[in-house]
C-alpha cells in the first residue's frame, strides 16, 4: 500500500502544470538547463501573462551579484518559436565574469527571479518567486570559487493546484506498531478563472485534508487502532511589511473526527489562524516558525480537550532540502498537560520536487492524545522509524 500511495501522489503532482505557479500579471522565466558556463548560450523558457501580451523580439536579462555589480544579457527569440502561444524560447550569451550568488530578472517588465549559484565558470539556475526576497550573504562571507546553496519556498498564493500540506510518512514502532499519515492541499479556484477575477480574494482559498492512522500489525486481524480525519477549508496568502511580520498566513475552519460511533466517537470543530515566519541562511538551511492558534467551535464529545491540547500548537522546522530536516511540535493544555513531537528526516535518493522524494524518517512522541480517541490518556514515550515521501 505504501508504494501505491507514493506512486499515486507523485503521478498527481506530475500532472499539475509546472507553470501554473506564474504570477497573474507578470512574465515567467525558467531555465532550460540546470547549469551553464561563462561564454556559453543561455536558454530561457519565457511565458507571457496572457495572449494579449506582445512578444518582444529581444528581452533583456539583468544579473545582480552579491557585491552589487550588475550585468545585462540580451535574449533573442529563437527563429522557430511560435508567435501565437503563451511560451517562447529565448537565447543569449553569458559573457559577464560574476561569482557567488547572482539574482537574475527581466528588465522593464514584471517577472519572477532566478537565483544563479556560480562556482568557477559554472552557473546553476534555481527559480524564485516574484515576492520572495533573495537572502544574499555579506560581502565578507563570500569567498572566490565558493558554492553557496539557497532554499526558496513558494509564496502561499502561488502554490500549484495540488500541493503538499503536512508530512506524509509510514513509520514502524511504538505501541501502535505502525503509523502513517497522508496529507494534501487543493486550490479551489483557478487564478485565471472568472470567479477569481470577480473576487480576487478567492485566489488563496484551499481545501486541505490530512489522515493519521495507527495500525496494529502485531494482531491477528491487523486492525486499525484509531484514525483521525481532518478536512479543512482555509485561505492562504502573503503579508508584506516590517521584517518582524510573518511572511505568510493561513486562516480557516477544520473538522477532526475519528469516524466512530457511540462511546468511541470523537470529533471537534475549530477555527484557526497560522502565521509563518521564515529565515533563509547562506548555507542553504531554512528556519521557520508557524504557531497555529485555534478556537473551539464544537467539542461536545470531548468537552475538556482544551485541558490537554490548549489553544496553540507551537511548531518550528529547521533544515535544508538536500540534507537533514528537523521539526518540533509542542502543545500545552490549560490544565498544564504537555505534549511534544520531534521528527527528523534525511533524503535517501534524488528528490522529485523541492520537498518530495524518499527520506528516512525518525519520530519521537511524548505526552497526551496521540490519537483523538485517547486525547486525555498519557502513553509511554513512542519511538518510530520509517520512510516519508513528503516532509
């Protein structure tokens, strides 16, 4: 079943058009190759905002180095490029001698950015969003020939139609023998659609779903001890302001239920607000902090759940896409009951997208309510190990 889930998720994600992340009013540029060298041709795939936009014969690409120096490259449309489509191939030549992390963007038109990571005469291109600032290291930290990697996370309003929500994994160990989690987001309205043009706020409206199951593999009938189903409806967007403000936010409604009847039935309904702060470092690591603040709407089947879960889920992550990632979640109930979960993962193979691939996954849980059915019971500390496909 694990392989079937993985294949299904990857197939769905492959089916999402890569360029659906383009800004509504801007041009999108994407690299044709992972790396280029000084003096060689630069090929960029260019997507215009709409069919009404005029294709220019020449586009100019601005390069900005960490030390503030600039260079420009003229890009000409290839002779066989179609003139009636939304995409065209433009080519130019990189003659400038630039080192370190370089920002690239189109001149005179609004576009996304590319981060060029230069080592010697090799340039590696990585896409950035139009709203994501580039974290350039201080001049004193950049040594000649040094390779600096950077992790960039898409702005919440530019996620593809189907995207990841929470980690997806299959783990063994602990009293439940096996624990697995499936999770995804689905954008409800197309950014190009008539509804969004009429009500722009709906561009950031999503449906989310997370399922967390505990599987008793050691029993003869291999029953599921408990499963939590968490559908949600929320808005996700960006915030602009001072440095101390969060970069993105989520706000919406979530229902959680274990799908059982009578005495074993458990369910809650909440409204939540989740701001997210993120800091990128020159070595490629990213630190993020995203507390989820909740208000209980309905908790009739577990009226004292706030004594164990409280009103805030304190969450933080640190790591990089090609190395270790660590995450921590902490709950403090109003009666003083505390719960903590720590996850650590490391890639096993080549990643498909920025955070989708195969990872060895370690998990430690301590506290109350690992399942919704036993929200007020404290179990012994749980240690698990397994595989994750999203982290």
